[in-house]
């Protein structure tokens, strides 16, 4: 089994996106969550093809654009492979056929379960999680177990992270620049490249990736940061820094989110999944996956592999069984998402019986975490 990591993101918020390749005992390769078929990716695939046989199956386990945009080109690079995609692909604001979304004409809908079906040569099983968070959209993820290696493959439903940056972020100077860019405490600070600076930058990337505007920041989304640009600054965008961080609050916030690598959910994913509680979809999926015999989990983002068995896998979904919507994150971190769920995003998500996403107060600054745009006269303060 091999993991292929690439980077996605904007504003130097670079996070890994991962494809997993499994060598089948019957010959050939199984590809889960394909990444972009760059020349480097195809060159790394070739020795596996030479040793284990051609790509036999490709599975797109998500409706999310960051996965969907790569799947079609990857499938076209291996046209003899069977290509499966989860069956609720959609587009916004108007529905379009899959061929308009970049998926090839030979795309097959992935059955919701492999139970009772002759799929994957008996070497793998799968269960699809399907949640309809609101009108016009779906969330889907697929759990695959590779029986021989006792490995569970997931896409977005679960992840874990520690403060050590992923190897891919330290493999290239341009990627390391992203870590140092976010490690700054001043717009024009030139951060020395040290292990601690890299960890500091990674902590901030993770918080931005998860919470967009974390509670440990003061964010100016107006023209102020742009007016302070210095074109000669060597760390990108002339020193642009719309986020100011409170160091102690940042460390506390990350520690609460990471919990030393304990598995969790993306906050936005928890908001989506609590819409799958009323009809039992989430509970049924977690129950089905938890019956499998696995000892590690490979998600499509952040750290992998994770040393988890069925019980540890099920823990992040306990909020649904407990009838609440609590997260282990700092409440100040989820405040923006909670307000967005009530306000601007209300049109796209349905009602939930679990209430809004909440966490424990971490006292990250009490009123200092705010979004300010003085030029436009807009201000948002989490309640």
C-alpha cells in the first residue's frame, strides 16, 4: 500500500491531499481518491504498475470539488481501469451531468455497499456514507477496508494532526516558505528557518484550514494590510498579513484541536454530518464500518497512517449518539462557523435537532478575536 501526497490551498494555507494505492493479490492496482496525474505522479505510479500489474480500479469517494477535479483526468490517464464515483455528484448553482463535471463517459456509480456483491475480488469491502445537509447538495464519503493489511481508507470523514509539519511541506523550499510565511508575528518579519518556526507556521495553517478565522486571531479583511505592502519583501505578497495572532492563544487553540494526534472531524464536516442524524444515516454507517477488523486508518488529509481500531474510529462521531453537537475545539474557534450556519449559510443547510456547533470556552482573548474592515464599516464579533 502506498500514499501519494500532493498539496492544495490558497494564501499559503497548504494542506496535503492524499491518494492511496493498494496492490491486489489477484493482480493489478486499486486507487482510492485519485490526485492530479502530474508527470511526477505518473512516473511514481509506473514502478508499481511494472511490479504489480495495471491500474484495475479507481474510486472517487467524494462529491467535494478538490477530489472531483482530479478524478476525471486521473481516470483518463488509465482508460482501461474501471472507474467508480459516488452516486450523488452535483454542481452549483445549476445541476449538470457528470460529463460536464470532468468525469469520463465510462464512469460507474459506486454501489452504496459491497455487501452481497461480487466486487473488488473479495479483497476489499466498502460502505458509503450519504448525508443531505441542505437543498441541492450532498455529502458522501466511502469507507474501504483492505482485509489483508487491516487498513481502513477514508476520504474526509475523519482526520488527525500533530504539530509536526507533514513531510511534503518540508520537502521543497517553496513549501517551506508557506510555513515561514505563517510563522511571522509582524508583516515584514523574516523568520529564521528552524524546526520551531516550521511547527509554529504549521499550527497556524491548521487553524486557518479548519476555522477560517480562528479565535486566536485578529483579522483585518479591509484595505489596511494591502496598504502596508512592501514589494521588496521576500516572503511572498509583499508582506501581506491580514491575520494577527496571539501566541499563547494560538498554542492553546491548536492543542485543543490536535489533542496530540487524537482523531477528530473538520468542523464544517461535523456541521454537515449532524444533518445525517435524524434519518440514522450517520449511525448506520459508523456501525457498519466499526464491525470491520482494522488496526490503522488512512484518511485523505493531514496525518497518515493513524493507529486506530474500530472503537477509536467511532469516538469522533459520539456527538451524534449523545444527542448534542459539542466539539472538543475551543468555542471561540467555531464561533464564525456557528454564526455562518445561522446566517449566510442558512440557505444551504437544513435544520438539525442537535443545535449549533459548540465547544468549551478557552478564554482566547475575550472580544479581541474579531474581523475588522474599517474601510467598509463592517465588523463581526463572535458571541
